[in-house]
C-alpha cells in the first residue's frame, strides 16, 4: 500500500543536516565546504549549492580567502527549523490555499476547508518554530519537543 506523505525534499534534509553540523562549532569557527562534505557525507556539489542558498538567507556567513569558510549567522538557539526549510524551499504551505500569496485552485472561493487548511498550516509552522538548531545539535535525550500521546499511539500502530 502506497501512502501519501508530507515531506521535505532531500535537498532540504541535507541542508538541515549541514546546519546541525555548523551548530556543533563555535560561532567564530570557520568550517570549509570540504569539511562539511566530509563530515556529513553529502556530495561537494550539493554542499556548495546549499551553502550558497543558506548564505543568501543569512543563516550562514561566508569568509573568503585561503583560511576562509562558513559559520552560522547567529547562535543556534536563535535559528528555528522553519527558517531553514523556508530558506531552501520557500514559504511553508500544506496546500496552495494555505499560502495566501499564491493560489491557483479553482474552488478556493467556495471551499469549505480553506480556512481549516490555513489553521493546520499555522499549527505546523508554529511547531517548527519551536524547534531550534540548538535542539537539533543536542543529544536526543536533551530534546525538549514532546509529541502528543495521540501521535505516539499512531506511531505504535
């Protein structure tokens, strides 16, 4: 049985892995693209592409030169997961109508679920904003986000 899933792209997954790698370093420590590729086992061309995207959104800062590299743009506790996802994928939207800026749905004006989808979208965004890069860099036992009992029951099923 094939199930539909909500998921981020592989590129965004890699970007989050890379950002978690940066979070393990001091803010002053420069990390080379090669070091990121080696540590994360992500191909150098993909690392380069992601570094550019993350730098453009100022989540990372780059320093040129022989001793150059990249570092976080601000402390890991001040970067949330939604920022990283939006830097790599654009605005978070569960459905087209959940993104108030763009929609090409013919039934949007009369859809009884449009406002519900917007509430669901807001709940997902809010949840992602509560998880910081510092959380992702910490051991799992220190992770503060606790899933609801309903989600735990569904996972066990």
